[in-house]
C-alpha cells in the first residue's frame, strides 16, 4: 500500500469522539512498550507521527490516525503497565471492550506481541477474549531485529503454541526497525477491509 497521506486525527476518550465518516478501522492492542506506536509509524513511513517513548503507559486514549483519507489505524492504550492505578486500568478495559464489541467500522485487530518473549498473561487473555467473540485478528510478533534470524522460526512456533493460535488467524513477523513484515501486514489489512 502506498501511503500518500497520514495525519493524527483525535485522541478519543469515548464513543462520542470517534470519527463519524465510516472509514474502516484497524486497531492495535498489546502490552505497554511492546511497539504499537512504532509499528504504526513504520507502516506509514513517518518517524514520529504516533508518539513513541521508552516510558511505558504513554498512550492513554484511542489515538486515531487517518491514512490516505480511506482508513484509520487506531492505537490503543498499552495494557499490563504496573504503575497505572487499578481504577484507570478498569476504565481502559471497559473502553476497549466496548470499542471491540460495538464499533461497526472495525475491520481487524492487530494484537502486537514481542517475538523475544512468551506471550504475557494479558496477551493470552486478550487473544482468548477476541477469539471467543470471533473478531478478526492478526497477531504481529514485533522486534524481530532484536533476535538473530536463526531463532525466528522457533520463537514463532512457540508463540503460536503458547497462544493456541487458530489456523484461521494469521501471525506476522515484524520489525519497526527494518520494516520486515510491512508489506505482508498491509496485504492482510487490505484483505480484511475488502472482506
Ligand atoms: P505504549 O504506548 O506505552 O503502550 O507503548 P507502545 O506499544 O506504543 O511502544 P512504542 O512503539 O512506544 O515502543 C517502545 C520502545 O520499543 C521504543 O523505545 C521503541 O523504539 C522500541 N521498539 C518498538 N518496536 C521496535 C522494533 O521493532 N525494534 C526495535 N529494535 N525497537 C523497537
Ligand atoms: Mg504507544
């Protein structure tokens, strides 16, 4: 996909603020600091449109990025960040749950995990929940550049096993550093938008 236009649209704290133009939406969930915002930047060839930081917990709303005036990438707040209060965690959880179950323009959820580590408990809960509701999901195993290529296949296999990944759910090997997996992921996104 050739990205000719990308813009930050809104940090939405609730449904009242979600865009109303009906463009298809691709949402990104994953633990804090796993690399969601970096993945967005790589996908759209922008250095820092989606704000990244080495301080986890930075993204606290649903951040909408408009692409080519035809679709949105929606960056979720990262989960599993210990320093966030329980009340706030529950509020985020509710917001995400409602979004995933009620947002009619949602076409695909990208569950972003770290290739180097087994999925966290929260990753597994998220995957099971999304599978239970049969929402369209693609697991993206990122930070591949931080592992030698010789270990990729084994890590992917273990990740699939630990999650109990369904055969109808794709998994993409990704790196926001090198751009590995970018074209494959755009292909999956486009197929889900058309579906
Ligand atoms: P929250 O917004 O806190 O939920 O985090 P996030 O998931 O958006 O993570 P973010 O994109 O901010 O990345 C966190 C850190 O990991 C940053 O220092 C990034 O530079 C680094 N990072 C993300 N993806 C990659 C990758 O593919 N390779 C390498 N080497 N570093 C990465
Ligand atoms: Mg982020």
